[in-house]
C-alpha cells in the first residue's frame, strides 16, 4: 500500500470528512502533499505535479515557498516569533498598507480571513451602535454570517455552497441580523436598507469575484452605505492584491470605510488585517476583540516581504497575463473538442465549469485525468508568479486532450 493510502486510512478514523480509501482506487488528486516549491508540488508517494489549481486556496500568489518570503519568515522564527509585546514588523506593515490605501489611517491584525471579517463587523457594530449587516457573497464561517441561513435558507446555499443553508450549530437568536443581497443589484440593497431605517451597521461585499461590476454598481453601493449611515466594508480576502498592489477596490475607484485582507498578503503564512478610517477604527477600543496569536511575528514578516515584492515586480501584470492565457485556452480547447464550457472571473481568479447534465462528474474526471498527466487542475485556476508560459502551454495541451476525452464520454 502506498504511503498516501496508508495516511488516508489512518486519517479516515481521526479526521472527520476523510473517507476510507477504496482499494486500488487512485483519487482525482493526491490527498497528502509532502513538499511544494514554486509551481510544483510533490505528494507523499513522490509523484510530482504542477499546481494549476488554487496553489493553496489562493494564498501562494508568489508561488510555493517564495525565497524572499521564506527568508523573512526564517528570520522571524529565529528571532522568536512570539514576544510579550509588539514587534517592529507590525508598524512596518501598517505603514505599507496605509500608504497603498491612502483613504485608510489605521490597521488591526488577525490571522484568518474569517477572524478579520468578523472583527470588521464588530468594529462597525460598535461604531454605529447598530446590529444589522447587509452582505453579498461569502465572508466567514462565524455565527454573525452563518445565522443568515436561519432567516433565509437560500442565503447561505447561494453564497457558500448548497447544503449549509440550515446553519446547523448556529444559534437561531442571531437569525435575521445578516441580510443578503445580490451582486450587481444596487436596488435590492436599497430595498434591504430602506426596510429597516437606521438599523444597518454595515454593508460588506467583495469588490469583484466571478462577475465584473456593472458600471456604477460599486459607486451606488458606496452612496447607499453613506446615505444610510452604514460602514462600507470591502472584503478583499480573495481579490486583494490580484488586480494591483492593494485592494481590488482601488482598481474600481471606490473608497470603503474598512477593508479586510488575508490570503494573498502573506504567501501561505497565516495573516489577516483590517484597515480603515481612524474614527471607525478607534471604536474598537470600546469592545473586546483580541486573540493571543494576533501578535505573533511570522505573519507580519511574511506580509511585509510579500507586499514589497508585489509592488516591486508588478506581480498583478503577470497574474493577468497568465489568467487571460488560460481563459482563452479553455475556450479554444473546448471549441475544438466540441465541449460546452463556461469561463468566469477576473483573470487572476479564473473559473471553469462544464455546461452539462452532470457538471460535477465531468469536473471529477477532468481533475483525475489531469492528475495522471502531472497537473493539479479543477474548476479554478489562480495564477501565481511561479507559473511560466511553458507551464500554461503544457497545461492547456493536457486540458485539450482531456476535453476531447470528456466529449467522447
Ligand atoms: N472572505 C472571502 C471573500 C473569502 O473568500 C474567504 C475564504 N475563502 C473568507 C472571507 C474567509 O477567510 P478564511 O477562510 O481565511 O477564514
């Protein structure tokens, strides 16, 4: 039995959600990775793959184990990553984030995306002394967000994934405080805000994700939040630093009141930040929001090194070029294979789906066949600085072979 199968058998007893391995079955993707570097990743049985999927759920934008980031991280580890008070990188990172976002004056750190969006909501509620939140998209597994499922079961199904709409394990008492609206539908947001005048603390949304903003949409959201006295929060956990060195809101000319970053800011090391206007950020002094590891030193060191490299190397240009090439390649390969596909998303967050009666089955086969050819691939392609033109060319050639096979299946 391979090391991967053995680990999976043990994991199926200890880690909920991991199934027993089927004898002789090689899954579409390796479950256990031993090592990753640049664009490559090796499983525990020594097989090598080029990661043309999400490279660590969108965190390793510079490629796995980027040398500059790792050097800063190793230094932080050697210097003792957890002190009893702040460390200089906390200030350096705060300056960097505020210089890149001139509308923001202050910064507060956490370590996960959900921590930081929840912190932003807590700050907004404290500042406004209100409770309701209008949201669009996925923002957190925490109760303030998931409780939306109690009031409107399709709210979570639509924005997270089908099956979680009943918000199991989340108290019903908070139900109704988080109210969903659709992206690109400013009049729906207006109705939501108007239905409860003076009760909305915040409007939170991603500036962009799978769909591009229609002209005027983001500006109207800004206007509505201001009109209703709600704090506008840009959730940049996913899109931040992929369209330019900073939040995607900068690319669309919108100034929120708070913005939340994680994932891309620290190239695979846990880190997140809320940035914002001074008066609002100071409101957090009236509430208790703190977690021990929010002051450890590896995250800020990684973030400073990562962000400096984004600025210096114009990494976003590279991401756009690779993402555009893959999106065009998906369309061309599908056309040649006679397969119907849908291609969505900004180029740095590209998304592929099959237009078919059973699209999930086709995606499973696609992932399995691509893994056989040495690629981690699926419905998402998040470009990294480590992806070369050759990686893209070879990946698209393999994709086309699999598309032909899928057409015939
Ligand atoms: N906001 C957005 C837009 C996200 O995509 C995610 C996670 N993918 C989160 C918040 C939560 O971040 P985390 O998984 O780090 O808690």
